[in-house]
């Protein structure tokens, strides 16, 4: 029997199924009726002749094997089992989890250590037979033999660890079944099933809230609120997917942490569906994390075994097929039809079904992404209105009209030394008109609107999150401390061994002193990587300066007429390419630094990794934008006294209309490029490229691969899917996008529109990946989005300050305002352009900085103009900063202070005004608590009444006995 094999320490052989032995019988002895029911559910192992397996050296008929040239071949025989669902060979016990490991290509069964005598006898007989042969034995290369011996020892060590780990899993009550070399050569599968008793035990340990038989009505609030909600639901009915979870909830099961002593409170009429596949896989994963090998040098859990290659992967199974015509209905197929399709982009997401299938952590991500995308709709509408307002008023803008007026005949100073000559201000007409589209009065209003929008978004998400916590029974959930990571335990073990060798007492943890070298490495390398970002931006600046000079020296009129557009566009594209490349490098660096830090738990590891990755990628994406917004054109000096870097490179200056237009171009190209190339093209193209490479290696065409795929079972199909890599990359994309939308929205009001269009595609793209391309993730429980909320809140606060500085210092909004109300003779902007230009005498140029062609305009220039607030050369203080400069600077700083405090105050007022918990949810939570108290009070009363009845009947029982019976007892 299986129990005897398990108790004797015999390894699980392919095709065999094991149950736990006497230890579990002792555990079940206290469960009464539940133990009897569980014992009746034991399944015997399927005989090998019924399984279609051959444990000898022969290959299995109908399977995929290796020819001599290692190419995969396919035979015509179909699958051995009629059911391709996730079940054991008996077709009854569900596969809750799968571990894979490497096996040799040969399918011969490896004997255990108990058969070592038989093996040595066989080897000695074969050696004696070889000695009797006349031909000499060829000598074997000693290096090859030594290497083969090491490989054999390594395989035996892994097998030993697997045997011990599997034995402990069986001791924990799990049932195992092995499948080696069936259709995928070189890969062995360990299928794990959790019986009912184990599920009940672990559900009680994990404090899983399960629905009881008690139901109660869900009241949305007053009658008016209920009618409004019903009306809204009817109007938006076409937008809801066709799933049960999105229907209006009128009643709800009262949930309570599962208890084996109170099983009568729960609806156990259908025990197969009481614990769904998500809960079953999470329970098995909890056991895998808790179970450790102890016979090796140090304790190894499942994470250590995966890291050391003892097992190659671990994953739960998807529910079923999605592409088969006659596939049975399942949650995965429903998600594929109602969620992972681009044709239903206008519909809401089935968040309840996503949570049911993938778990709360994945469900919260898609719920947050859905709320963020919905909130982008009003922001995009207002942004488009602001842009259209700029388009409608461009012809009425007095400063741009003055720049475009050829009658002004304003001669400007050269933009570079020697190669550049004097130029007419009228040539900047197109740039000035385009700048007005983004630099107008509505920009200030839009910046205030977006600051309040960010606050509204955060508040709306908190309320949505609280509603989901109530619906998903997570209101009382407190995240427990995770198990120590395998790497942490390994470093603690190494440190303790060193202390034991030096006769020093050791502690079972890593102190700050132990981590100090890692902390110093992190600090130095993070500063170095940020400096690398600055150097890259400076390199692009030098490119712009040099290419501008080269184009001015060009004899082609086409190049000289489009110098500014060419330099701006090419520099922005170069910045985009560098950002995409450095993003990948920074991701690897952040992970390497976090590994060096050796965090104790998985949660700590994830938070530290997120923070480092965010800092590096944020600096990478926004450093070029920050330079254009706040530094370009600020440190250039003046004609005759310019600032030079790296020898003779003169710092670049902004166009007459300001740097806002260049900032807009950089932001637009960076945002669109990251979304189209990095987020969408890479996510779609790289998986298809990997699939193509895998097909080329297998030497099968698409039709053969499709036929081969049909013969695979569920755990074999999932083996070919991509491993689940977590939600951090998805969150990081959206956080960087959120920064693009909020931080510099004053310069690019169309950013929310582009973000909205991207997210509509992103939701369906991510859904398709999760349903069809990724292995099923572990159903992790979570009640919030964690550290990502703090990053979002920090960005929304920073956005207020950044936009205040953009409006004040990057745009001409404050200079126009000061001129109109202080210096304008008629209270209008007439004369504003002339007011912003200073005078320069060309005789004051430094040596060797004069234009090579001073007669480029056809006349001799004596006085040229440049954009700055300085005294003219004929004043007592030539070229010194004028009084207007200091007045405007004071106005800029005052605007920053007032804008920041007013918007922050409005945001805090909105935060205070909107409660974090919806009123109807708080009422329902209070109602649930009262109902739970009533339920247990009623149970206690029933128990008390039962005891009273039994005690009232007990004194009359002796008198009702016959006399003969009493006498017999007396004897």
C-alpha cells in the first residue's frame, strides 16, 4: 500500500501515488466524522499497466522522444488519458500544484540506495564479461570521467534532497504523483494534491474567511440612493461583462475565519467547490514554504530548492483550455472571452472574477488600473479643451503677432560663435505661434485642475479599495510577517559558521554591522548611476550644441532653414533611445543591489527593490525634462560674456518664445516612445520572438506544434508558458506615466489623452498576458497596493511644486502679467516683445567670437538684441541686470509660494471632505459584526439548551431500567 511505502521512506516513483501513513491517521483521530469521511476518500494508486507507463528503458508509445540528432519527433498515437484536465491518473483527485525538476533523457528508473548491493553485483559481472572479451577496452579520458562523476554526484545529491522534501510533504498530509519523461524529455513533474482534511487544517491556520450558511440583505443606503444606483446600473448595463460577479449584489454570505470545530456553520454541501482552485493552490504553496529539508548542510525550503536547481519551477495550474471549441466552461475561458479581448475595450473589467481566479493582489492591480484609466477621461477632456483654446486664440495673441510682424525689423544676436550670424526675429514666428498652444492663460487653470484631479484620484481609489475589501472579506485581514527568505537564512548560516570557527557566540540574524558593506555599496552605486544619468544628459546637450553649429556652417539651404526643428527632434529621439536602454540596465542594477542587501522577508525585498528601481528609472526618465524646464537658458551668460563648457562649447539658450515648446516636444516623444516601444511593442514582440525561437529549436512547423500541443495534459501545457514575473514591471510603467501626466502637465496638456489611449490598450494587453501567456500566479492575499500608494501620493504632492515652477520660470506667464499691470502704458501686451529684449553693441564681442559672415542680412549690424533684462550699453551700468529683472523674479517667487499653498490647501480640503470609507460600506461592516455576534450567541444558547435537556433526562434513566439489569450490574 501507499502508506507503507511512505512510512518506510521510499521515494515516489513515476506513476505512483502516495498518501500519508500512520502519522496522519493519528492527526485524524481527533476529527471524528470528518476523519471517517476523509478515510473513505483515499484513492489507490493506478496500476502501471493501466497508466500506459513503462518504467524500463523503452520509450512510451505515442510520446515525444529524442532521435539521434536530438530533434523532437512526434508519433501518431493520441493521449493515454481521456481527461486532459488537471487531475491525477485516477481522474478524480485534482492537481493543486506542480513542481518540475530535471531528469536524464533516458527514462530508465533509478534504484534507491537500498539496491546498491544489486547494482554493484551487476557492475562486477559486466566488468568480468568485458575482461573476457578479446578486443582491448579503449581508455577513457580521465578529465571526462571526473566530470561525469561530479555530474552523477550532483544528480544524486539533488535526488536525495527531493526525496527528503517529498517525504516531508507526505508527512504534512499531501498526496503526490510523479510523471517523468512522459511527453517532455528531460522534465519530471511532481503533482501535488491536498486532501480535504489538509485544506481544512491549513484554512484554519491561515485564518481564511469563508462564507457561512448565514445570509443577509445588502442595503445600498436610503431609497433615493438605491434608486439612483439602480438607474445608473441600468444605463451602464451594456458596459458590464457577462459574468456573475458584476451583477447587483442584493444579499451576501456572512463570512468568518474557517474553523474545523465550527464546520456546521459553513455550507459544505459541495465540498469540491467550497475551496476553489485559487484557495487550494495558495494552501499548498503555504505548506511548501513551511516545509524544509534538514538533512543537508542547512535548512532548505522550496525557495532554496528552486534557487539551487533541485526543482526547476513551481506553479499552480490554469483551469482549462481557452481555444478549444468544445472546451468545458471555466473561469479562464470566461476571462479570455469577457476580459482579454481588444474588441470589448469599452467594457468594465470583471474585477470579481479576476480576484477569484488570480487572487486579491492581481485583482487590486487591475482594479487600480481601471480606476486610474476612468479618472483619465475627465483629465483628457479638459486637456483637449485647453489645447483647443490655445488654437482658437493663437491669432489674437499680441506677443506672437509682434514677433511675426516684419515691420518691427528686430535684429537678433548670433546663436553660436563664429558659424552663426545675425538673424531676424520674424524667423521665429512659427515657434512663437506654436508655443502659445501650450503657454496661455488656460495653462494655469489646467495645472490647478490636475493637482485637484490627482487628489480626487487618490481619494476615489481609497474608497474603491475599501469597497473591494468589504466585498472580498478582507476588512479584518492583517498581513502576517512572511517567512525568512532562503538567501537570508543562507547568509545567517554562513555568518554563524564563521563565528563558531572563531569561538564567538553568534545570533540568528543579520545586524546592521553585517549589512554595512552592502549599504555602502548601494549608496555609492546609486549615486554613481544617477551621475551617469546626468552625464548622458550633458552628452546630449553637447550633441545639440555641436550639431547646431555644424548645420549653421552647412551650405545647403534646406538644412539651414530647419535647424531648430532638426536639433530638437533628433535630440529628443536620442534621449528616448538612451532612456529605453538605461531602463533595462537600471532594473538589473536595482535587483542586484537588493540581493546584496539580503532583506529578511519577501515583503521587505519587494519594497526595497521597488524603491531602488523607482529612484533610478525616475531619474532616467525625467532628468532630460528637468534640464529643459529649469536649467536650459538660465546659465548662458550674455553676448560678449558667454558661459563655456568643455573648452569652446557655448551653453545653449532657449528660443525667443521660451523653452516650453522644446519641453513639450521632449515630453511628447518620451511619453509616446516609452508607451509604444517599451510598454507595448516589447511586451507583444518579445514573447512572440521567444515562441519563434522555441519553434525553430523544436524543428516543428505550426501545424505539427498544434497537434503536439493537443496531446499534452494541463500541467505539460502550462510548463511551456512564461513564468510569472510579478506585478512590479506593470506598476512601474503606470507610475512613470502618472509622473508624465501630473509633473509637467503645464507644458503638455495632451498628456492625459495619450495616457488614456495607451491604458485602454494596456489593460487588454496585460489581460491577454495573464490569461494566455503566463503561468498562473500564486493567489496572494493583499488589502491594498502597498508601497505604490505612497509613491503615487508623493508624486501628486511633488506635481504641485513642479508645475508652479514650470508656470513661473519656464513659461512667460509671469513676465506677461507683470508687464501688463506694471509697465504697459495702456494695460495691454502691446510692446511686450520689445520690453523683453536687451541691447548689445557688436563691438563688445570677445575676440574670435564675431560672426564669420557679418553681412549675412545684407547690411552692417551695429546693435543686436537678445532676450534678457539687462541695462543697455549706453547706461551707467552696461549689461548689468536691470530693475525689471528683480521685479519679475520677485513676482515669480511670489507666484510659486501662493500657487503651492493655495493648491495644497484645496487638495487637503478635498481630502478631508471625502471620507475614506463609503458610508454604506461602514454600515455594512458594522452590520456584519453584529450578525456574527448574534450567530455565536444563538449557537451558545442552542448548546446550553441541549445540555439542559440532557441533564434533565439523566436522573430518570436509572429508575427506568429493569430490575434484572440492575442486579446484573451489582453483581
